[in-house]
C-alpha cells in the first residue's frame, strides 16, 4: 500500500514519550490525517472498546506506541501491570487493526527482549536464545509476545505488521519521576535538584559499571516513519545509536550538561540490571537510515525541556 500525506494514521499512545515524538514527526513531514485517543477516551486494555473504535474509525496505518513502561524499579515492583496490560494492549490493537482493514501496523518493542547475557552488540537473531534479565522479564515477555503476534498475523493472514526494537530512549516529554523513570531522566532531575539545593553529593543507583545505549526519541520517530514507508517483512529491526556509555560516564555527561560540580556516589544497594545493552544496527543501516542527534546535544535538549516543564 502507498502511504501518503492523506493516509489515515492512528498513533496509539500519543501522550507518551514515543507517541508524542511520532506525532511531532508526522506533522512536521506533512501528514495531515492523524487520529489519537487519550486514555480516558479509550482504555486499550478493554477489547470491546478497542473494537468499537476501530470499527468506527478504520485507520489505514497504526503506529503502536502505547504501552505500560517504566524503569528498573517500576518493572520489578509491578509485574502484573507490565505483563498483563501490555499483552492486552497489543492483542486488542493488532487484532482490531487486522479485522477492520488496516494496511500497515508498526509495533514498537524494546531492546530488553534480548537475553540478559546476549553477545554484544545484540543482533536481531539473538531473540529467544537465552534467559531474560529478571528485573524486566515481565515487560520483555509481553513485548516478545507482541513480536510473535505480528509475525503470526503476517503468516496466517498476510497482514503487514512490522516490529521495531528501539534501544533506551530519552527526550522531551520523558517521565522524570524518580521512582518510576529510566536512568537518564532520573539523573537529569537528581543533578538539577542537587545544583539548585547546593547538595555536595548525588547518589546514582548501582555500581555505575553497566553500559547502556541511548537514542533521542526524535531520531527514533524519524526511523519509524522511514521504516513505515520502506520496510515490510517479518524480521524485527533494531533501532539504536550504535555506541554505548557506562552509567558512570552518563552521570558525568549529565553533571556537565546541568552544570553540577559536586561529587557522584554509587548506591550499590540498588540493582545494576543487565550488564550491557547495545544493539547491532547494521540491518537498519543497510535499509538506509542513520541517527543524527548526539548524546551531548540530546541531553541539552532534554534538560531544556525539563527546566521549562519541571524546573
Ligand atoms: P534498564 O536499562 O532496563 O536497566 O533501566 P534503567 O534505565 O532504569 O536503569 C539503567 C541503569 O541505570 C541500571 O543499572 C540502574 O541501576 C542505573 N541507575 C542509576 N541511577 C538510576 C536512577 O536514578 N534511576 C534509574 N531508573 N536507574 C538508575
């Protein structure tokens, strides 16, 4: 199917970090027939409500960015929410999209679907080759089920559903709540507050040794729209920056961005999670797409957003 600027596109999860970035990217590229629903308008965990919505609106393209998400502590504390809600959201949307004539569905997974000790950088073929990281296995199992659902609908019904696996994302609109956020927004908040309060120390969770790869969400949105137009196969595609940093290095970069001059201490009573998470993005590169926003620039951009909205 040709997707053009008047194609009716439903962005599920448009208020989240990824969904909001997708809407920004679609609008800036001139797509003019976008639909969305807030959580109070449409509860994606309820099958009947989702069916009614699709029967009425019949979107031609669905970008599935709705999910229950959170950092290492939230994942570990609310296993039912991370497993059940995500399974329901995926099943309801993918089934209704297929049933009501959608021509293309883009499903967003996560790099945590890969085994805890997968070889690095992680290739798409490493999926389901070993045990998962226990702190986020609930979310990972739900996302793996989503990938398999997309593959199953393609195999059984010829439905063009693709699955994209972003690395750790960050950017404007991120969750900065210290209990539930991911590391990058948490560190922005901690260093900012320490600067404002003139605290001598900032405490960073874990040993500082785990390595993570970070991609700005506007790069991710650009990649999603590119692949929406140019990719139609069952294999999952990694979307990453291509390089990682240690949490200690990240803490230093955030301190520099914020202008904090105090000491960084590591709280080893908190979990490290998986030791390293770096995606092999050679498939994506071969498909013709590359990221543009460096971590340094992206951190500045995200810090600016934080001070405007929470500062
Ligand atoms: P993960 O990539 O799924 O492990 O999720 P996170 O982004 O939550 O955590 C990444 C790493 O950053 C882990 O090793 C955390 O222990 C570490 N980290 C250090 N400080 C913080 C913090 O304040 N919040 C969070 N969420 N993680 C932190």
